[in-house]
C-alpha cells in the first residue's frame, strides 16, 4: 500500500454483480513477500455496503482533501514522467511514499485509543481480512487467491486475481450469491454539472486522450509550460486512462 502509485490504479466494469453498477478499484502489484519474481498481480475492492468502512469512499475523500482542500497540484497526464511517480499515500510530497515509521506511528496511536492489543501492526489487515472472509463463508481457495498464497500455474499465469466471492464478502455482501450487489445510496444520481465541477480536469484529460488521431484537434492551443513534444505512447497511455476512469467513479 505504501508504495502504491496512481499509475497502479484503474477500474473496469464487473458484469452481473447486481442492480448497482459495479466498478471496482483495482491495484496492480509487482512486489511483496508473496511475489518475489515481480509478476504483475492484482487486488481489488468494490464499494462497501456500509459507507463508513468503504475503501473506495475513503480514497475518494482523501484525494478530495489533497486536491480541493490542501490545494496540491493535480496530476498532469501529457507526459508519463509528469505523473508516474505520484503516490496514493504520500509522504513529504506526492513523489515520496508514506514511510513505514509514519504508518506504524499512527497505527499504534489508533490501537492505543481503542484499547486494541496486537502483535501485528502494519500487517494486521492481511491476517484479519482472511479470518473475516472465512467467518463470512468464503472458501479457502478464494481466500488463497485474494491473498496471493496460491503457487499453482493456473492462478499465477492465467487467472485475473479478482476472486469475486471474496470481493463480495469483503464489501458486506453474501459471497456466493451473484446479482445481489445493491447500494441504496447509489440510486441517487447527482447532477452531471455537479460531478463535472468537482474535478473538471478529469473530463478534460479523458477528452484529450480520446481525441488522439482527430486531425481537427491536433493543433489545439497548449500552455507555454506544455509545449514540449508529446510522443505517441503518451497519447495512448492506458495507465492514465484507467486511472482517470477510476476517478470518474470516485
């Protein structure tokens, strides 16, 4: 989590989950104790039944605070070096990740406030998450896939690492029942003018990517700070488009 960068986050629609559209927040991982070979692996969460414990809601409000309250400069996607090193959980700046010492310090403070004693600190979510899933009826195989504890070729080479029963359970839904993903709060659709006003630059950058190849827009006026040449790979950056589409959902 501490090394997670914006370029590691994206979303795709999960079909047939229920009446509420399901767009998970997916993270790419290529390091960790269960991944010594640097494979591309994935983990995912969906909007939780309870908004108070929803990882996606927490992420949305955190980014809103950074960009709208703290006035941190928003990402610029014109060239990859401008945004590829920006972290979700930032340290002294967005280019530096949250340090282990800072993470441990705040976990200790939280534990002390609620009277929780645990040998595990920064790793507690991993162990308790597996136990929570088991108590809510998730199979051992699904838990192994979610925690990347499987070493077989099928899991490592061919499956998506998105164990949907596990994902449902961790969002507060019955894991084995497909089609029961329903969030009453998602039925309230804010006006498009409001969502556009929140982060207007998201729509502008998506339009910039989608306009690639449109000859009538190739000569669009650029700011003086962005006159450097943009190569074809930058204009087709899938990581940028995936992250921007996630921001649309947030």
